[in-house]
C-alpha cells in the first residue's frame, strides 16, 4: 500500500456556518506533490464517533496560495449534503470532496447497487470495482498529470496500514451540473473579495479619522495640503479606475478641505485671504477638480466635484467669482451641466447652477465674466469697417468682442484675466475651437445676414436644458434660476439673454405646445372656475379631484406655464422683458391663438374666447399686458370711422362677437372686455372709447348768452330740458324723488379722502333723472326689502376709488376740453364698441336675462372711469347732443318709451313683475312659466341699472366737489 506523507491533524467537526474553510497543511519540509493530494483524496478516511468531517492543516513554513479563497480541492464537485449535524453518524461512504461543498438539501438515496453504503459500523466493505469508478476530475490548481489517478509515489514515511474498512465514492454528477457549481463558486469568491475590499476601505477611513482626532492638530495650511496631496496620490498609486468614488477616501478629503477653508475664513477678518485659499487659487485646484469631474474618474467624481463647488461658493463669504482661477473653472463646469437629461448628477447640477445664479444676483456685475465671446460677424462689410484708422485696433477689438461695459476699476483686471485665460487655454480646447472654425461654411452664407451673436450665455443654456428634465423638481429649480438671471440689471446680460440664447423660443414653443394639447371643446365654466394656478405648483391628481373634467390636467399645465412666463417678464430687466413679451405676442398670440379666435365654429370660438378671458384675468406683467392689448385691440389711437372699423381684424371680430347670435359667445366676449377694462392700461379705454370722444363733437355748441350764464335755481343747466316737463315723465310724484338732505344722508361715510359735502354742487336733479326713468307701474323693488338705491352706493364708492387709483398716473384732465378748441365740424361716431353696447342696450326688453346683466355690467364699468368726457357722455342727462347722436341716457329713454307702450298690452303686469323678481331673488319657488318672461326680466334689469347709474353719478359728483 502506498505511504501517506501527511501528518493528520486533529479532527474538527464542521458546522453549517464553517462548511467552506481553507485546508491548511501541517508544518513540514516535505514538498507535497499533486499525486499525493490525489492519493489522499482517493484514500478513504474513517469517520469519528461523534460524526464530522476531516480537516487538514497546512505544513509549517509553507505559505498559503495567493489569490485563493480556499484549498485546491475547494471547487471539486461532490454530493449535495444535508446539514452536518443531522448527517453525523450516517453512512461512512462519503467522499472527502464533500467537505468543500455548500450545505444543500440531501439528494435522493443512492441506487441499491452501491455497495458498502449501508455497511454497519465495524463491518468492512469491499472496495468498489475499478471498472465502475468514474474517472477522477483534475484537481483545481494541479496539472492533469498530477491529478491523474494511479498509484501514489513512494515516500520516505512509514507505510500507512490499510484501513479496516473503505469508503465508497458516490457517483459523479453530470458535466453541466459540475460546471454550474464551479461558476457559482467563482462568483461567490469574487463577491467575497469585493466585500473584503470595501470593508477594508471603510475601516481605513475610520482609522484615519481616529488618528486625525487623536493626533496633535497641524497648521491649517499643512492639513489642507495633506488632504489635497492625498487626493492626487490616489490617482498616482491606484490602478483600478472602475471602483466608485464612494469606495475611496476622496469624498472625505474634499469635505475636510472645505471645512478647513471655512474655518480659516472664520478666524480672519472679512475680505482677508488666508494661506489655504491662496493655495487653492495659486495651484488651480478648481481647474484640476473640473478635469477630474469631466473625466468622471473614478466613477461618481463629477458628482463630488459639483458638491464641492456648490458648498465652496455657498459657504465662503468673500467674493470668489472675480478670481480668474475660480470663475474660469466654474464657467467650464457650467458647460457640463444639462448635457444629458435624467443623469444621476442632475440634482447636484441644478444645485450648483442655482448657487451661481444666487451669487450673480448679489453682485450683478459678475455676470460679465460668464458672457463668453463668440464670432461677431463673418460678413465682408464688417471686415471693411474693421480697417478704420480712427479707432485703435486693441480698443476696437475689445469693445467688439466683449460687447459689454466694464467699470473703470475693473477694466484692467478683466482684460488681464481674459489675456491670461487665452494664454493658459488647454491645447485640446484650442483644437476644438479650430475644428469649429473649420466647420463653418462661410462662403455659403449670404453676405448681409452672416451676423452672429457676439456672446454666448452658457449658464442660461444649461438651465434651459434642465427645464426639460423629466423630474419636475429639477425643472422648477431651473425655472427659478432663469428668473434670477433675467432680473439682473446689466444691459449686456439682458441683450445676450434675448439674442444669444433660445429662451424666447423655449417660452413660446412650450406655451404653444401646451395650448395645442388642450381639448377642442372645454366647458367655459370649467375654464373660468378652475383654481388659481401658480407656476411650479401645478401638481394634480385626477383620482383625488372630485371636480375633475376632461382636459383639466392639460389646462392646469398650460395656465401654470403661462403664469411662469408672466412672472418671468414681470421680474425681467426692461430690455429683456420687452423682447420676451414681443416674442410671446408674435409666436403665441398671433401665431397660435388668433386663428382659433377667428374661426367660424361656434364651439371653437367659445373655447378660445374663454381661454383668452382666463389669460386676461391672469396676466399681471405690465409689459406682457401691453403686448396682449396690442394683440386684441391694435395700436391705433386716431378716431374711428364707420368705414374703417375693420382695420384691425381681431378687434373687429371680437366686438362683433359681443352681438353674436349665440348668447354664450356674446356673454363670454362681454366678460372678456369687462375684465380687460379693469386692467391698468390706458390704451384699452382710449382705443375702445376715449379716442372718439376727444373732440366732444357729440355736443351741439351754442354761444353763451348773458342771461344764460347763471345756473337756474333748480340746478338745471341753461338750455337743458327738464325731465318733469317731458310727456314721458308726467306721472312723476314727489314720493319717487329724494331731497338734497336725503341724498347727503345716503352718501358714503365721511373719510379723509372724501370729507363731508360742502353743498357746492347739487346732484339731486341728475340722480333723480335716472331714478325716474322707469315709470311706477314698471317698478317692483319697493315691494322687496333690501333692494333700494342705497345698496349701490357703497359698491359704487369702493369701485370708483379703485378706478381712480388705477387712472391716477395717466394724467387725465379734470374738466372737459373747451368747446372753442374742439373740432365740432367732424362727424361723430361713438365707435364700434359703444355702438354694439348701445344696440344691445336698446334691445334689453327682448334679450335673455344673462345677456342683459352682462351688457349693463360693462356699461357701468365704463361709467366709473373718472374722465370728464366719459362722464359727460354717459352720465349727464342734460348734455346738448348734436343732431344724429345718441348717448346712454337717450338710449334708455327710447327703451322706456317702448316699455310704456308694451305695458298696456299685458294683463296683470305688476303682479307678474313682482313674482318674477321674487323668483330671481330666490324668495319664491319655481312654478309655472309666466307669459312675457323675457320682457319682465328685462324691466327688472333696466330698473336696477338705472339705480346703479344714479349711485355712480352721485359718488363721482360727491368726489369731484370735495377739495
């Protein structure tokens, strides 16, 4: 029998947790051959009484094999064994290779032809036949010759006695199963190695921090230099460029560098630069970090660089951006932001860009460092102009290339910084610039139009890219950064923002796409009643909304983006705001909305008008409002003529829609004009009304006679007709009028703005004129409490005060233009807008109730304006109208005349009128349909409108009579 050269170590029972363990050799000088290992594997080992597996010890003095996680036979296939404690004392025919296997469920019992598998203890079993034994697989790490089965080599050791019994070797698994087990072992070994490396790196970092905490503190500069050199040494020593940066000490070193800089600044006076900061600036550490971040080596380094830049700019109080070794790498890092959407560094990118925007907001002049020079022109005309001898070449090139104005104290430093930057530009960027110049096809471009923007605004471009991020929070932060940039007061930055970037295109294109995404038909009530939208807060959940309707998500998105455009223009520098507003008008209002408003489909007209109405209500920027007004009404300010009312097609179409055959379209258009009149823009009222009343040619001029200079005692103007003598008002009784004392007692409470009336002007005649227009048999308000005239006084006083505040800056005259200076010979035309309103008012007895309410509401809004010509034309019953002219009072007089005729044909007119009023007020339940319901509702609206006009006239006279 072959001798066995090994010393058998102590038997160690293996548990499930230690079933895979390195086999160690005993300390001996004998060199183990592969054949001896193979012979050991073939020789059976008797099991111990307590159960367990054999384990060998490594010979002393023999080092373990490198890169191995276990013994040479660890990967050998073997039978799947059950947990060791449960398998102890079972059949002894188990191979030694089972010691290297992972605990797995017990396989089914072996077939009955296996001999010796169930031999009782102490009974020897005959060894299996040689022909039935499968060939031995080569041991891992041994040559095929060494692993080949055969007799063991002779050894100097004493021969080992034959065992009392033999172990039967189980049947070998199939080749595929063996391969899978080997692959599984290999992958497990690799994971263990990676886990060990990570744990070792973390342990090293913890140990380093502990040493730093216990070691004596070094000077800040030495500590700062140590951390920086630790980062640079990593790139010199490491050979694994695939390990993530989080597995290294780079983040902790960068954090310590930042802590040292903050500590150094806190220990010094403000504005004093310490040695650590000087080291950072002099050794261009930020430039090096930018290079590492651009290469993203190791993976995740770009994120660490962005965090370091952000914290450095945010925590250091002294201005860093003016330094060339700061703003140049910052500018380069800005170019890397927003290149690819949905990257893992998007959050760090937007934080970095926003901190740069915040720093520029604090010191706006710093924005000049971020306006990069570009080719200004490629035309031959500019080349000819560049040869001028009057301007020095250097000065011309500086002003032409930069296009910006430097302060006197900064000019030398800025020019020096630019020259240094040009000299120190990396060769790679110079090659890129050369390649870009070579790619320009100058000859193919027209001579007159080859003018390019002279500057590039990469900060804006990066933010614009991030506004398209699928992450809504990133997009909102990018919009906030853009709002900070457009508000900078630097003219050069504003010009570059609008001419060298695609900001205008982004705003208008997204606005147009969101508008086109709306459904073709949306209920106008839904558009009007949707909750107020603030940009950035348009989160909407269809499942949680009880008032959801089709298209609400798209409507909220559109209104939210329009609100952002409005706020952006409102906060922008004036030059930029004008350019942005013009772009919205040309690319969105005219290009997208106008075709929808000019269509002939009633459903399309209604939806587009409702959206225009909502936009009019929502806009707050004065510049955007101006462009919207020009879009709706045009820019004309000369008096209208009947032949030229369609000069501005959209204005003409919208005014015609106020008298549309569809009542819904008429109401929606009237509401749009009503809200438009409330906007603080002088051109609205002047374009619609005032330009036609400027010359007062609606009046009939009569030379003043000496006997007519004084006002009559009853307060009537000379030459005017007293309404009490008019045949239409012969039934006026003293009970229907109010005395002077009653009017004064009904006036608004005395305030500092409106002290007590001094009695200079008696307004009771004018007020009574409106109150007495409707005859007694057509009145129904005195039968219902709370519907008197005094209910309109407080509202009229508040609204008139608001309109006065709006019109205060327009510098309107306090009195009408003198008739001697007016062109009374010109034909009078009230204008297209007033013509439609007067026509509607003349049909008040035949129109639906809702239409009448809207028409009278617009007319009352017009009457509230404190312009003397509007007041005279709309609220003065005693004005001498020229032949063929009409005023609001004359229109109402004709309506009342028609009403008195029609009343005589209706039986029980007064009881029916009172019943209709109570139903409108909700005091009576709905019942059978009443005859002439449209007429009765029109009479009620007419009565209330006259009371409202009387209250407005009183409030305006009361305000005008106070000093």
